[in-house]
C-alpha cells in the first residue's frame, strides 16, 4: 500500500540492476552572550526580527555570504548609528566585532577551537562555491565507492564502528580519492584538502543512515526497494547520486526507487534535473510506487506543521511502513519521541546518537555558549526507527 496523495511535487529516480553483472545499466553521479544587558537585548531583537538577519538566517547563514555581522551582538554595519567597518579575527577571517564593548566579550567568547572551526567552515564554503563555478551549476561534490560488493564481502553496517572504520574496511581508496580531487582547489584555500574530505563524507551520511535503518527494519536482504523521502528539499534531491551506495553496499539489492516528496521539492526541480514521475503523477501529486521505507531527515515535525505531520505519521504507523527519522539535536529528537509514543509507535531503534551523522556542522545561534561552544548542529545528529504500533 502506498502513502496517500499529497499536494506536492514528486521527483522520482530509479537506480537499477547495479548488482547484476550481466546488466548494461550503471548509474554514476558525480546565545545569549555574557556581556552587557544592552548587547543581549540587541541580539535578541535582531534574532526575533523577520528580516534577512532573523532567526532562521542567523542560525543557518553561510559565513562568506553573511560575514559582515558582529559575532557578539549580531548587528551589521548598517544597524549601527554610525556606519563603520567591523574588525575581523586575523586567524579565521570570519568572526568579527563591531565596538570596543563587543571586543571585550569577543576575546572571551571566540576560543581557539571556535576559531579553528570557523576557519575550516570558511574553507568548506569557499571550495563549495569554486566547485559549483567550475562545474557551471549547483552540483555537489560526491565521492562514492566504485564497485558493488559481493555477498561474501558484505559486512553489516551495524558491525562498522564509525567513519574511520568504514573507510578502512569498505572504502580504503577514499584518502587517495579526496586528495586527488582536492588538487583542483589548492588555490581556493590552504585547507582545501580537509574541506574536500569533509564534503565527501557529508554526502555519504544520508545513504549510510538509510542502510543502517534498512538493517534495523530487516530490509537489507531485499532485491528491490522503494524509499520515500518525506518533507524533502534541495539537500536531499541534490545528493541523489550517492544513493547508489545502497546498491553498492547491499549485494542482494538489484533495483532501487527513490521518491522525493515535499512542498519544497518543486523549487529545486530546475536545479536538480528531470522529474521522472509520469505527467499524471506530477500533476496531481500521486505517489508512483508503494513505499517499503520512509525517511524523514531533520524534519522538525513537532515545530513545523505538526498537525500535517501527525496525519502522515498515523498513516505510516497504521500501515506498518518502517520509518527512519533524524534530528539536529537531542531535545528535538526527544520531543518527536514523546509524540510518537503517545501515538503508540513501536520503536525498532530508540532515540540515540547517529554514528553516520553529517560531519559539517551548521552554525546555530541558539546553541551558542560563549567561551564553550560556537553553537554547532550536525545533520541527522540523532536518529530513531519506528514501525507500526
């Protein structure tokens, strides 16, 4: 049984017969600061506004694009009574302060670890931009395994301890691959090699999380799978190429259908490419195939359209469709856990840290603890798996 019709666009990608040695098909894809009351009030006012530097953008901004912001009070030069350039940290060249008063707090809050993190994030963003320019489009840097695994070489992902163990046992040529790729961007930033390594790992986080969920749900030995990504946006759709890793990792899997469903998918179609759903499906939003598994990455379901998500969850549980869900933070995951338990959900995997989480953090102003943390949130940092009641 498939999920009910939804008023949103659907992009469908079919990856097939990768593990069939006779097949011709082969799919390859490339805080409140501890400063003065005035600074705290200014910061709260800026974070609560709905303008460019409101809560969402301040929490998720890219530093090269939004770099001219005071790291302490979040003011821009244009929000000061008298315009003047901000001073910049000479090491990371990203963190700034706007006044002598903020400079006092900046020296306490901007730790060596924070500085190192910001420098690396700056390198990653610089390489991302240069990669997109070089490829003449919004492509994502992906480095996947080359060949499908054979049954005798299959190692359940649950037996892999983490990223280092994965690359040692499953993809030993990964170091050569990212170092070779990074040569193109040596002039972009001194830390280009490390930036490329983390970018490649980041885009492997989704398929590895899905594989772990398939194993937990007892679906890892299927020869055909249809997976629906719920609430999908450009981030999910833009890394479709890495979903080939499921076909490479699971030796019995022959055919894979990936369906991206969500109100934001339509915005990304022009950038991602062709929508492979039929004309009727594109028009009325009907899902093209029953789901064997649903995936919701960083959905924020308890805060964003909770009633709509509740209806979706009720359908998933009623029809015993396994679901993998992830969250940026533990409190967010625990809120979702509480909601699902109220609905009588059966947990195959309880809320826990995801060892296949993303490795490139998002800078989140709401998590800032000056002098202790620059405020980092990782993609799919926590995860859980549910099925039925």
